[in-house]
C-alpha cells in the first residue's frame, strides 16, 4: 500500500513535543495577562484580498491560496495583523481605545525551509491600538521580556535592538532622497544581514541614491549612541520630535526596569514596509539565529484598510526560534509526563472494583490513568513508572475480597491500606512512612 | 474605500467570546488529563490524498483544497482522525500501546450554514488505540462526561445513546442482505433524523432490501432494551459475542458511575462508514440540536491506511453545539474580564513612578494594567471598574512628592498607604478596613 505522506514543512506535535509547546504557550499567555492584554482569535483563513492589501507583493507568492468556493477567494494567513485590523475596523465604533490585545496564531508561508523557518509557525501577537506615546512600545516589549523570563531567559541570553523608521525617513529627507524611494531603500538596507555592504551599496545606487548620500546613510546606521545621532542630525529641524521620542522611549524603558535589554541601533529596519516609527528586534546574544521577536509602530494601517486612523504598536514572537535557542542553551523544558494516580487490575474479575477506585480518584479532583486490560503487578508497576505516576493502586483478588486497597507512593515505595467508600477523598490520602 | 469582508462561516473570537471558548477548552483539557489522555497536535492542513482515503466521497466535495504548491496537494482537514492515523502509523514501532491521546483541533467543511453548524469548528478528539475491550469505550465516554460536568451539565441535561454497528451487521447478515449493501443501508438509516421513515423505506428498497426485511430492521431499531435484543437475535449464533460485548459495556459503565447517562438504542448509526462496533451519540434531553459529541469503535482504519492493525475507539466533541446548549440553558459562562491591579497616572511627570509601581506589581506575580497616558482620577477609577480591577493605584503629584502610594480595594473602597521599595511584595499587600 502506498505510504501516507505528511504535509511538507508542517509540524506534528507528538505528546513529548506538545508538552514543550505548551510550556511556551503558557509563558506567552501569562505574560499577556500580566500586562493587561486581552486574548482574542481570528480565523486561520482570510480573504486573499485582505492579506494582499496589507502584505504587498513582497510575500504574495508565499501565500497558500485555497480553491475558490462560494465566491470568496480564501487563503491561509501568513501573519495575523490583517485579521486584527479587520476585526478592529468592524467594531471601531464599539471598542474602547487604547486596547491591548494578544493572540497566539498559527501562520503559514510557502518558502524554502531552513533553520528556524518552517512553512508554518505559531506566533504570539501583542498589539496596542490607540496610543501614540511610546508607553505602547514599552508595554509590548515589557510583556515579551516577561515571557522570556518565564522561559528562564534573561539579558545575558538575549538583547533587543531599537531603531526608528521615522529617524531614517528624516535622514533620507534631509539628503534629498524622494519619499517614494524610501521603502525600496529600507528594503535594501534590511538585507544587510544577508548580503554584503557592497551589494547593499549597489541596490541603493539602483534607487538613484548618490555615493555621498550612501556614505551618510551607512554612517548613521553604524551609530550606537543617541548622543551621536543628536550630533549628526543637529541641523535638521524635523528630527527634533523624533529624537525626543526615542529619548523618551529609553527613559521609560529604564523606569520599567528594561534598560539592560535594549541597545540603540538605527540599522533595525524590519522588512515590512508598513512600520512608521520605533522598530525593534530581539536576538540571542551570539546572534546565531533569526530574530526571536520583533515589531514596531505602524500608525497608518487601519486607515489604509478603510478604518479610522488610530496609532498602533505590534510585536510578533514566533515559537520556532525561541525553542531552538532553549535547546541550544540546554534549557529546553524536556517536560516529563506525570499523572497523580495509576490504577491497574489483575483480570476481568477485578475490573469493576478497579473502575470504581479510578472513578473515586477522579471525583476527588485528581488525574488517574486506569489500565484498560488485566495485567501482572510487575507489568503494572513498571508501566506506572513510565507514566511517572505519583501513586499507584493495583487491584488483585485479595483487594476484591477484602475491600481494602493499597495506595503505593511511587516515589519512596511506601504503602498505605485504605477502605474505599463513597466519601473517600484521595486528595487527603497521605502515604505515611 | 472597499469594505473588507470577513471569510464566510468562520468565526472571530473577540475577547468576550474568547473567554467563553477558553472555559470550554480548559474543561476539555482537564477531562483529558484526568482520564490519563496525552495531548498532541497535527497540522491543520494534510494531503488531500490522505483526507480522501479516510473520508470517502461522502465529504470530499466539502473539503477546502489548497492550490498545489511544490508537488503536494494540501487541504484543510475536515476531521482529525486521518492525521491521528498518519501520526500513529509513522511511529507504530516506537509507541507503546494502548495509547490514549487527546487533541483540540479546528476542522473545516464547506457546507450550507445552519444552526449548530458553521464552516469551521473546534473539536476535542479523544482516541484510544490498541485496546479491544469495551474499557476503551467507557474511558473515552467517561472523559467526555467529565468535561460536561466541568461545564455544569449533568444527566438531567443530556443523555448518550449507545448503538452497535456490529449488531446491525449481524442482523443484516441474518436477513441475507449482502455485506456490500451494508454501508449504503446504514447511510439510509442514519438519515432517520432528517427524513421520514417512508423515505428511508424507499432508500432501502433501492438497495434491494425486501419489504419483510425492512420491517425487521425497523423492529430492531425501535428496541430500547438489551433483553428484547437478546430475544430478537436468539437464533443467530454470531450475535452471541456482540451481545456479550454490549452487555459488558453497560455493566462497566455502571461500575464507572455512568449508567444514568446511557440508553441503548440500536438505531445509532453515525454516518461515517468506518465504524465497526459500539457507536454512541450524546444529545441534550430535549433533542433540540445536533449531537453534542459522538464516536465509536473503528478497528480497521490503521490497516486500511497501510499501518498494522490495531483496534481503535474515538470520540469527537465539537465546540458549537455545547456552547449553544449552554446559552439556551442560560448557563453559558459570561466570563467577566478581571485584573489584579490597575495603575494610572495624572500626567507625564507622574509616569516614571507609575511605571515603577506597575513593574513592582508584575514582579510580585500579579497582573497589572498600566494606563498608557495621563488621565484624571475619576476617569482612571471608572476605567478600573470596567476592567474589573481588584485593586487600583493612581499616581498624582502628591504620590510622586511623598513616595507614598494609595492602594485602593475596588470591591469595598478601602485604601491603604504604602511606601514602595525594591522589596515590596504586592501579593502580601492586604487592604485593611
């Protein structure tokens, strides 16, 4: 018979892998809750039209499109932001702003598979809609850092680079580079991780940027202190508010106890063209892999999709890179399965009693794995060990006859006898030494 | 600008709706854990070939197919079972059986929308693979009943009808109806909820079943006690083991404390052709809606997909019908959002202090919603009420000057003064009367 093939680039989560994922999802949810974000969810398919309006051609070819049914052309979402925008626009009159929303969304892109990049991934999305001050940036970053803490990662493990699209924009303006070249220039500069500076230089030349201006752009990108930026942009009037904003951001980050995580790096671009202000990316300290999380301010999205204008800040935090990082650091939670109780029985005559014991344990609020068929005690207890059962009860003919059960503490081997009745609360069954 | 359309038949979960869904998912996960099921997850897309091999033509037209990319024809799953089978077959040599697996899976079908039926739904899947005794059926049903309990539903609200495909098969055999007509006959009988008995009669005639045999089939379907079935099938030798099995099932269900939920009803068919033994369906007591959950034994699936033969029992429990039922009963958890602390501030001069207070609260392990911009106390406290904050701290110029903060208990209005320092643990901050 023909072998069944799995879908390429998509993951199966067997129980062992599922438990690891669950640790990550719990950390994400806890961080969202701790920072006052509300969870929501959008469909994994959206209309292709919406996805393309937000994404632009850049990623269109990577979208999994569905065969048309009933007049709608649907597609698997490559990112959550278009859905968020659609949901907010649909209720823009009813919702209270600013709002802080979080979602864990599976997203799909058809692309060449490589380290840290499959054809689907899960992504925590944190968005604040309706706040123009950099409190929004600091809060989404604070929540992401909190999730990292919950996973056992701190500032010795990762850092966050902070840039500003508006800063670049002002610089480009001051160099006389036309606004309609700005996005293309940003995309060129964004490739600096992947291609050489010489090749970036060529791309900028293609955009009609002069050699002298390219020199100035690279000078700016290599700056690492706000003071130097102030000096460089001293003569440029429109730079004032933008410099104030980023200065404000760093001060507020200090108040929030996040200063150790952040470094100023005007070369952070974030590929997508839609960012308008501060942008950020987190990397492991060795910069071995793709960004752990990233995002920034995108103040024009809602209006570009037909909503009223509202300032937005968003952050995306994928599951693949951080899980790889935890594995590399040897700190991936290899979560052992466990169960409160294992109950087994010798043969079919013992089964009714075993079933009653299991029911009683479950009604006490505890987890119980009940053996499904008769087995020898030795086999039962070794299975109990494999399940990592904390306590175990085996029902043989003696138990059936006497009505007494033996609760065995699987950690230290101690045993306690117990007579089962309708009021037995297994939560209070201590096994004494 | 053109309005953005939402994908038809797919749901948005705004925060209020998300919280309701979360209550259901938590109940499902708790039930799975309590009964020793391990959670796993399969991709939401699978190869169309796998889905069609399992589903048959019956639902093929309802499958959302993706445009072919890279040589694989993928599709959104209409059900989880094919993926489960694929995952088990891929590791059949390594896994220990019997295994008990659970998953909450979103499934998609393109069909006419109606009450209790959208184009996607979430479904808890509970499967036991590798156990031939009816302990498997009792355990999956026990877990589903436990989930219903966790949602506040009990035997006065719903009941579970138990049938047997093998019983029907033996009866058809005994009537001389050829085995290759069996599936078609089952599908005809399965329509009894939707079409009249006269029409079912016609469908059976089309399958070359004689009028006399149809009478016998309807007689069997109307039986509601095991004793009557025994009487009816008394002369049929192959019926013995099947009657023993279903008798055994009801005894074991009693031991497990589930007897009040179950009734015998040989007319339970379950549309899908792949069931081989006991089948079951849960309905609300008024039988107002589609099945709440259902399933049964399917012993041939793995071998039909190229794996080694292993007996299987599965149960699917959708999110839509049970949520509708809870709403109709007025018992849908209208979960109010809440947060441990709300922190706000008067103006930008007060912001750094407010940020430090929020950080300290979060580091104490509590949830805190921090205002994003300056606001008047009145506005802050009314926002705090809307958030359902348990405690609230407002930072004005006095707080900044004195370093003393006022923690207000939002339930009773009591206030306590506090000096913030690095060791302040907000978990231990009681607000006295």
